[in-house]
C-alpha cells in the first residue's frame, strides 16, 4: 500500500474532485454543439525496476555497438537505477465544437496535456489541436496537430484507455526500434503542420491520408516530410485497417543539427550529406462484442539512409534496417464494474546492411513486452486501476526505457477521471 504522505497533492486534489456532480460522457465524434468539454486524466504512482544490462564481451551486433568494426561490448552497459514516483502520462483536457453551415460542417478540437509535476510553462503543451471542414459526400479535412492515420487506426484495443505514454504501451516495440536511434525512428506519431483527409463511409470502408512537413534545423536540409495512407473497415463487431506510412529525411540513425562527422569506425552517416526514407506497413484487426474487446496488429518496418557524397561515401556506413513486430490485446468485462486486460508485443531482431558490402549483424536485437491490468469503475467517470508490465530485452536491445540488454518491470496504481 502507498503511504498517504507519499501521495502527491495534485492526486489528492483530483480524488477530491470526484465529489462533484458527474459530467456526462461525450461521443467519439463531435456533435452539433459549438462547445464541448471532455477529459481523460489518469494520475498514478509508478514503481519501475531495471535488471542487469549486458556485460563486456556480449555479442550485440553492429546495431548494438553502432560500429562497423566491432560487434561485442568492450565495457558493461550502464545500469539504470530503480525509480518510484507519480506520473500523469498523457492525461489531457479538451474542448471541441462543430458549426453547421448548409451542407458543410466546421469544427475544432483542442487538447491540453495535464501534468502537475512541473511549472505551468513546462506543462502548457497541446496534444491534439486542429480545425476541420466536413461534407457528407467528400469527407473530412483536418489541419493542425493530430495523430497520423497510421497511429490512429492501429492498436484498436488500447489497454483500459490509460495506455498512452504509460508503462503498458506497446508502441515502442510495435512501432519503433530497439537500437539507439539518433533521429525519429517511431511510426507512432502525433505531429503538427499536418493535413489529414478521411473519406465518407462506403459499405463500411473509409480511406484516409495524412501528410505533414516539418522544419529541420540543419544548414543543408530545410524540411522533412511524413505521408500516411490507409483503408479502414467496420462491420458489426469486426474492425480491420491496413495503413502504410513513409518518412523522408528523418535520419533515424544519423540525425543531428550539430552532429560532428562520424568516426571511420562508426556506422553513422555524416548528417550534413545523408538522406533517409523509412517505410512501415501495419495490418490491424479487432473483435468487440459483449464483454470482450480483442485486437491485434502486425507491422513491417524498414529504415534506410544514403549519402549524397559521390560514390556513396566510405564503406561500412548504415544503409538499411528492417524487422517485423506484432501484438495482441484483450479486455474482458468480468462484472458491471470490473474489467481485466492484458497485452503482449514482440519484435524480431530483423536484418541490416552497410555500405560497400561490409557485413552487418543484428544479433542481440529483438524483445517482448507483456502487461496485465484491472480497472474498477466507482462511477461513470471515476475508475481505479492497477497495472503491471515486464519487458524482456535481448542482449543488444533497449526497449522499455531500459539499459541495453536489461529487462524492465514496472507497476502502477492510479485513478482515472474520464468523460468524452
């Protein structure tokens, strides 16, 4: 049990707010009202423990050493200290509204992150913030900051609606890499400067497209881009989506506006002359009926870089990495108030290539993640939950905020206040 003196004041404040009258839950899509308020707050007390990382002499491959002349560690990986603290994860409050004008609808959706641990300036950040226009025969166009269709349409069963940025999230394994990325390696993206179109439904099918342009702070590269395209289908309890996303010049291996020229033994490319194109496909499915919510995803990710220097630059530099990852998630409503949940995600070691025909090893990469959770509904908007998760890293991998090769376990107890 957590001692009362250790509970953060902000958490006690939120618990006290439960005495207020219940605010009715809102639907997923904005209604005709010009103003609606909604929220999802899930503060928790979290304990995280880290196992022993890989030791000197462990074979972790080229991706685990980031070198082209060495595949074993020459010293022990740095351990991480266990932690115990309160967290707010991706808690947020939101405002949205819709205005009808003839056959068109106009609207907005703005979410603000809530985290009482830092200063007001540090916590004054938006989550989703976009405007939209919609027509029944054309669909909806959204402009601003939001999830890509790749992120939004995948992972259809998100554990107890408290998984975002939380210990039970599978996004690092299913949408990212287990090696030390310098630039953006995740396909689980919410980004700004984005335009998204979602079509009307045709016999249960939707099409969706997201495109974003992001400024990049380098002298030789002015922007990077993201494009996602997908198809989504719903029929009764069944759901399926197939989405692909491509990143241009995100430089997952070699990014750095002030990065020095890499050593000859490094597999990194010179950031000033390198370009990249990363590509992922994900197939998602779900069955939601009665007390059951079951979902799964399988993803194929590939990252690639090249060098604009004549001849492609020196040999032994990073050219590509690809792997496959999958997950399954389930929730079961045991009683009217009690829900149980579990998920399991797994990533393969994959394969890689280096320039000039130099051999590349992914030995030691890959890992898996398993989570369990339970939630008890006190009222329609107030819920108590407990979470437990374990991430197993192969010797060269770093999933779950871990040191290289170290397993990670985490536990949390918290409350959720939610109305949408």
